[in-house]
C-alpha cells in the first residue's frame, strides 16, 4: 500500500526551515500535515503517547511525523540544536497554501482546524529512522530549504522532485531495516521476556550480562538485537522504565520525592534528582508542581 501511494505521490512543500537554537520545547501537539526533519546537531526527545514511544534522537537521526499524530518535542538539556525540516502535503490540495504549522493538541482544535488534518496515507512510516545514507537525507532536506529557481514558478517543481527523492530514500531504508529485523525475529520471545523483566523490576539493579544469560545470548549479541527491536540499548530502556514510574508517582500520589527515589531504585535522593533532571529537563519537584492534576480525595492511585 505504501509503495503504491509513493508511486503516485505529488508532494507540495508548504514550509521549509533550518531551525538553529539552544533549547526547544514543543508541548503536545497534532500535526496537520507531514513533517520530516534531520537532526544535524544536538539531541532531541520525541514522545508519542498513543504509541507508548519515548525516543532520544541524536545527530544523524531522521524524524518523520504523520498527520493526525499527537507528539511532543524537546531538547533534554540546553545545547546547540540544528534541525532542518520541511512540512509538506503528499498530494496537492486546495488549501495547501493556507494550512498553518499547528502547535495545539487535538482537543484544542476548532472544527476548521480538524478538517485541515490530512489523511495519513503512510501509516507504516516509523517516527524515527536511522539510515546508512542519512547524509543524503540531510542534503535533500537542505536543498529543499534553499531551493530558489530563477523562474519562481519552477521552484515548486524542483521541491517536488527533491521530496520524492527523499521519500524514496526513506522507503528504501525501511525495507532494509525490515530485513535486518529478521535477525532478531528468531529471538523475539527471549527479547520480549527481557523487556518485560526490565519493566517489572525497574526498581532493581539490572545488568546486561544477566539479561543476556536470561536470553541465552552473548552480551554483545543481546545488546545488538535488543536495540534493533526496541530502538534503545537495555540500559537506556531500564532508565526509561524508571522515569515512567517516577512520573506516574509524582503526578498521582502524595509520596515525597525521597520515597519515590527509593521506589524507583535509586540509592539516594541526589542520584534520583540528577537522573530525573537529565531525562526531563527539570527537577522532580518542579515537574510535580507544573503538571500535577489532583484527583478527588480517595482516588489516589496506589504506588508500588
């Protein structure tokens, strides 16, 4: 289906920008169109709650956000970020020139804005891609941004050609990635058990050697296969599970920060606060104060 759509696609570039900043915070929003971006420098955190996805993108990663997908973006820490990106429609539409870059979540959209959300014709396209030829992706995005023809009427045509080439590269990269995933398919059950073990025991110390023995693999092979399947190495996955539990406890219980640090497996409140600030960009106390929605008395979610 995706290949058929790409064969007939006629992209219309609506926005093209090379973003350079030291800190980026985009709260949960829904895209009205397609967005493709390249991390040329720095790190970027992507969260997609509907897909239970939290990924840290680094230099060379490609971000692809489909229309209608709620997500948030932020830099985990202050530092230089270069993010060349383009917004585009897959096919020309009457309102292509009028559709804005949206920064609202779905529930805040009015009826007209909801109607502007494009149909997602590329549902198989992942949000994050790491391609061997990512430098070529960067080149195509930058050329699209800087595209200026002597005859202004020819600029959209050249941009269309560049985006088609870009989409072809992404499609080829996905096809190759699926072939590589077959290597981990043989160990799907073992890797799933390891991931479940990390989730259920995130408060414990967990090392790669123990997980590898559990999966009957060498440590290096286990780490490679785990990263292919889950997008991050086991140690990072462990930290993400701890932070997910910490966020839940901060927002839904009256436990102190020190108690939460103990329940998430940190040896000291200092170590917990340091890890939380590194992951979330703010302290646990500030996170709780800025985001907490208090339930009714008696509706407190039990920790554990």
